[in-house]
C-alpha cells in the first residue's frame, strides 16, 4: 500500500496549517478535528482497497524470441468487481529489454476483461526470465494505491535473428528471392543432376532438349534438372574473444549466427545436409542434418552459443573437424581474420582443404572502413588512417596467400555477410565445386 500524490498533498497542507495554531491557539481544536477526520478517511479508503478482490492477470509469452526483434507479449486483465477500476501495469521484462508500451495505465470495465498487447525486444540470446507482472490498483477515493504481483517467473528462449530466414522462405514460395539480394545462377546440366523428362517449354535451351525422346514422341521433350543434393555444408564457427567486438548494435558473433541461419535454410532447401563445429573456448559438434526438421534443431543448438575470452586455435579446430567429418563437404569458416593469423591459419586450412572444399568468411569491422574514409586534418587523423590501412593490408596479404593455395575467401562487413555468404554458396553449387 502506498499513498498517492493526493494523499501527500493533503497531509502536507494539514501539517503546514498547524503553524496557524501557534499564532491562534483557539484554532487548535478545529485543526486537530480536521486531522482526525483526515486520518479516518484515509483508514477507511485503505481498508476498502485492502478488502477488494484482486484483479486477475494472465500473461502469454511467444514460444520464442528472435534477437533484437520485437515479440508480442499478451496480458489478459480481468476485473472481478461490478465497477470500473483504475490500474497501472508493469510487466516484468528481462533487464535491458525494450518495452516501449510499459508501464500501461487505464481503466478496467466493470466485470469484464481486456487484453493488453505490448512488443518486447530482448538484446541478448540464450534463456532469459520474465519476472511476475506488477500492478498498482487505485482506491475508490484515490488516496492509496495497492501493489500486487501476478504470475510467476517464466523462462523463454531468445534465438538468433531468424527474421531474414522467414522472409526468404516467403519470397522463395513465390520464387522471388532476388528482392533480398540472393541470386540463383542456373547452369542446366553442369551443376544439376537429371530429374525427369517433360514437355518443352518456351525459354528452354537447346541443350535441355532430349532428341531421342523427341524423335520417339514426335514433339519436343526437355530434360528437367534439379540441383545436386545430399551434399554437406559444415560451419566451423569461431567463438573466441576476437568475435566479441561490437559492430552496430550487435556483436560480430551474432551477425555470424544470423548469416549461418540464412545459409543453412538455403542449403536445406537445396537438399543438402548442414552441420556445425565450434572452437575458440567451446567445442560443440552438431552432425550434419537434412530435411524439414533440421531448422528447429539448428535453432535449438545455436540459441545459447556465447563468445569466450579464449584465443582461437585453428589447428585444433581443423583436427577435430577432420575426425568428425570424413565425407567431403563445403566447410565455411566464420571468423574475424587478423594479420598475425597467417602462420597458423594458412597451414591449418591447407590441411582441411586436402579433403574438403574450404571457404573462409572473414568479418571486416565497419569502423575500420570508416576510419579510412575520414578526412585527414590533424596528426591524430593521420595515425588513425595509417593504422587502419596497415590492418587491412595485413588481412589482404593473408587472404591472398589462402587464395593462392586454392582456398576460397570472402571478406565482408557484418551487415553484408548473410546475403554475400548465401550468394557464394549458390555460386559454389552452380559451379559444381562439390
């Protein structure tokens, strides 16, 4: 129970009026009587509020949240009284979350229930907890507010941002992947395997025409192809300290997870298997999966991944992956390349490339690109420009050495990683590199 501003104002006015009693002693009795009436009114109002049946609140959380994306939380608030009640609602969202619609205040209709829907955006992955809903109910005369708690602590999982995956799936159903920037490169007969014979359609190339079937049927017959299937894509994910750097509103590591989900979805639609091996303080292995059930399994496997303060041991990671994955696969190494990595990284990936097709996807900090674009007006600006230029040059040297040894590379910013990586995967499929 807590007093409202009306109560505080009333008591303060009465207390200050007591100064008059020192000047006019005859006013002491009326002043004390007024004080007694105020106390009586406040007590009656408090007791009436205390005896009032509690408002019922039921909270429904989404089955899952996506990192940084708003999810709707639904509150059902029921008023058991036959009169209107004024309430303020504070949902117990996780610390650091954005809930712009909270606190909510309004009137509850007599004997009815209302639904309050408010979006919540959670800035960290993993399992988070919603604490009980808190409510302030105002008394009939407006002198008190009663604090009540409803529900219990509820845990919910926050997954990597899978919104691009959903958007891609919807566009793919309409064969409109290009608005996302994903381009399919079709090379019938080179990267695809034979599927079936069908009637010739306008736009089919002469290379697709099956002349033997055409002569037998006396009408044009074309070969239908489908992308080569049942191949494997393995993500070798760096969880070491280099991935903790912030890039925009998210760490680079979370940008990697978001890109992985999109590429995994594209690969699963192609009929391929997708697996994950982590290194750099964690050592988790998810064997390659295929089919409609694979995407939920991937999400549940990735949602609680966190970066560590450990260094990234590329040689040990390659050794473990070679043990786990003996069948040839496309191995996508996700990391943040440093100039000093060359001595360890190049030999490790060369060993890996003896069995697998290797693609190194290295994140480039957007702040480094911006440092090179800033005008140089002072000595400090010159130092910053020179440091950024040397940093990028060392990275280019390592990437060039990897390319010379037949290892595919992709150097991009975190914001462009998802689309660039998906397109690179489709290029590899179109070229039949696997």
